């Protein structure tokens, strides 16, 4: 259990998507997989 709020997760996802120019969470997940981060 990480004890972080849903809004914190959404904020971090949004920030990552902006930095990586990902259009959605699927693209973000694909990036994570392709770069061996998952």
C-alpha cells in the first residue's frame, strides 16, 4: 500500500505524459514497457 491519493497519481501521470509527449495512458505504458521500466 503506497498511501498516496488518486489525485497525486493523476498529477504524476499527467506530468509524465506531457514530458514524453504521450497522448494517452496506453502510449505511456508502451514507453515504459519498451524502455524496460515495467
